[in-house]
């Protein structure tokens, strides 16, 4: 199940211009299956309307401690009891200083004062306000509270017309941070190397051999590992199989797990031409001599130590299980993820995948078509951490 599915997320909005971005955050949360409720300061409603927040969340907005529309007489107590976590975005200098000092004099700050579950704070303000001694002291104080996660401000153009540090993180970054807060840290202390995407093998300065891999699956795995607290090295980009192998071997020396999701070229041209290969007027064909590339999975399988694991991928078109099982055994991998091109929606380019997990003891687990994010969760769930 997705991390946010069925979670109760309380969104607190204070009176900064960045409040206009929060409807997008609410939309992302609701789309991910979360139940969202909103509390605001009165000033926040100068930047985003009650109607917008109510429509997107599906709930009445708590902005006035004594409003007759409140479901409970003590809304600032019932909301923290209901919520699994709270996110304050934007968190102005005023609200940060109030939080640190324990001041609770409106709907948002009284709710914060009663919140004992995880709180994610996304500050936003002018750079001079951010640099003020009071704000910096408030940030230091809040960073020491066990239930608080502080996002750093971004640098860039500010609403006042200057450029500096004080911008709120974008809704997508806050959304990802919420995932991180709610995801159990089962991989804390683990170092994981992940390969992703295609490799490229140059023919000449303008052409190369590659494949249709987009790297979506590898990136989803990396994201899930980070959410679970791992230290991740992601190897992908415009590189050859030899370059990827060198980087993977180097990173694996200090790693606990390698997850090899990249689509690596088996062969490369024997000769990489220094100049563009010109079309030959006397011939309609061209021959290309290839040589075998190093096998990353086999290389890591040979050097892995008893405490290390190598997880591989297999994309097959026939005799899928037999070929994948043989590949895992031959290359000394601990688990292999099999996807077939026969399955619609699986493989390269899609946001979904359909996989079968094969293990060294001969067992296998079949999964239906899932989002690549969900497949990443499945893969990590099945890695032995003993």
C-alpha cells in the first residue's frame, strides 16, 4: 500500500505570499490517497481563499478558534488527535518565533502547541527576516525538538523583488519530504548502490548505440531507499557500460546492497571513430564490429562479501523464468527482478511495471501491474536485512 494511502495529514498555512502554492500540495496529497484537513492564520486567507482550501481538501477550514462552523469546541485539540502528522507551509518568521516561544494565540498556533506527532516545517520569508537573530534562534530551538523536521529555505527571487535565501521549497519537494517523514526508516545505516537508465556506446562523435530505458524504475528505487533512511549512490547518465561498471565497483566497496536496474549494453563497437562516419556512395550497407562489454552484475557478484547483496534485473522475451533464474545463479546474485516485454504497461518508458521476484532458494513471487513507485516498495520489502 502507498505510504500516504489513508493517512491523516494536517496542513497549516500562515500568512506569507507562498501560501498561494499550497493548494497544489493539497492536490498532490489527496491524489496520493491522504485525507487532508487545513488550519490557517487569518492572514493566510489574504493569499489563498477558504473556498479553494475547502474544495480541495473536502473539509471545513479551521481558521478561527471561535468560529461557529467548527466541528468541535476545541478544534485545536481534536485536529492533532486526528492527524498522523502536520505540515506547516509556509511557516513565516512570525509563526516560527511563536512556535519556539510556545505562544498560541490563533487557530494555527494553538493547534501546533497541542501537536505531539511529527511536524514538517517549510519556512518562507524575506532574506533579511530569515537572517534575523530571532528567526535563527527560533530555527535552532525547533531543530532540537524530537517531532520536528525542518526544511531549509531555497535561494532565489523573493516576492519583495530581491534575491536571496528565504523561498519556500516547492510543493513537490514538500510532498516528497512528507513521504520521508511517514516512511519507516528500515534502511537507516545502510549504503545502497543503484544503477539506472541506459548506457551509451559511441560510434563516432555524433552517434551511439543505446536502448529505450528511461531510468524511471531505478529512480523510483533510489527514492524509496532514501525515504527509508538509506545512504544512496545512484549511477546513471550519459555513460558507457565500462564507465558504469567502474563507478559501480568503486561504490560497492563501501556498500551493503547493489540494485542493478540499468539497461546495460552487452556489446560496444571495437573502434570508436574520431570523425563522423560518412555515408558511402558505393554501398547501401555498413558492417559494425562489436566487442563484449564488462558484465556489471557478474563483476559485483564475484567480489561481493558475505555481508553484501546484489539485486539484479532481467528483461526477457521468452522462457522468462528459466532465463532469469539462470542469470541469477550464474552471476551470484541474491535476488532478480523479472519483467517481460509481453506484459502491456511493463518495461521501458511506462510509469507502471509488472514483476516477478526470484530468489536463490528457488521461490518466486508474482505481482500484478503496479506503479513503479509501488514496485520499488515491493522490491525493497523483499530484500533481507538480517
